C-alpha cells in the first residue's frame, strides 16, 4: 500500500511537470492567476489538484484521513453566554462535507532570507451537519431546549495560512513546518430541527440563531483545524520530497549577499533556470 500511495504522489508530480498551467482562480476574479508565484509553487498547486479525486478515501500512509466527507467527528461541546442567551450544547455524529471543492486562490513559495509558504484557499459553500442536544435560557426567562438534526452552511469561506520553509542543500529538497490556518466567511446559515419541541415556540429561537451559529462553527472548526492542517502539511511535504529544487531554480549567492546588507527588498532570492 505504501508503494502505491507514493507512486500516486509521484504520478501527481509528474503530471504537474507535464501539464500546462491550470488556473484554479478563474472562478474568483480577486484570486492570483496563475495561483503559484513561481515554478515550485505551480508544481505544488498542480500536484494538489491531481490528487484531489482521492481525498474522499484519504491517504493513510501520509496520515491523511478521508476528507470529504470528514467525520463523524468526536462529540463536540459548546457553551454560549451572551446577554440574550445562555446555553450548553453537544454535537455528535458531526460530518463536514464539500471541503474537497476548494479553489487554490494563491500559493506563494519563497526561498531566500525570508523562507516561507503562504496560501489562500477559497470554498464557495461547505456544510456541517449532525445531531445536537441543547439546554439553556433565553432572555433570562424562557427555557431553551431540544435535540435533533442540525445543519450549518458556511458561505464564501476564505482559508489563509502560512508555514516556514526549510531547504536542505545536501539533499536539494525543501519541506514546510509549523503550518497554521485561519478562516473567515461571508455568512453562516444554521438550521436546528425540533428546537423547543418542534412547536410554535421554536420561533423564539429564530431571533437568536445568529448568536448560536458562530459558536457552533467555532466549536467544530476547533476540531477540524488540526486535522486539515496536518493533512495539508503532510501532503505538501510529500510533494516536495519528490522535487529537486536546483532542477527548477538556482539560488544566487550574490543576490543573497546583496540582500543581507540591506540593498535588496526582494524576498525571493532565486532565479528560475531556463
């Protein structure tokens, strides 16, 4: 199995070398086109695109679980304490869907004095669903309770991230570490079935749903963030280990020296080979 997985990644890298540049940014005008800032970044983008179809099954040998759908996740507790609502809740059988439908908006791979990877990934819509159980008090007066199915749609999400790059001149390979991801979004749409017993009193909670949705999202993101971060870091490093950096770019010692004395403002201290 290990050789099969490694072979799939090598094939993805070979496809990245042979295929013409594919712009994932076509759907979003504000995205960089092409998304990679140099040939190494372009290889990473195209290799990630090439392995997208197998993300539903995961890549166990790289520690990457099935990502679409992702779950069911362990039980997730949340607590809300705002002026209009106090509530304790538990989510179970939570599943995250459609995260493989991402667009790589930008990926910058920078070598030199500043060695870092920066990325911007967009998701038009992904969904979180499962079962909820809540108990609380609304407006300091009305009991809020219920259990049943829930769904949370996340619209126009943007995931930004960064990592340190380490280049080993002996092996001529690079790797990334300490990847972190941050997310923001345009809006959340939360539906909780049978809140307050599926009766007319459920209208009470509709006026408070905007208080609940962000807390539910933050609770779920706290669980899936390390999963996605680890999967992305492991995946990129497995791509990079098949790339000889000097085959693509040549680090310029002269340029490095100029920048070290402050006469250069360019962070990418390399020239692409012809």
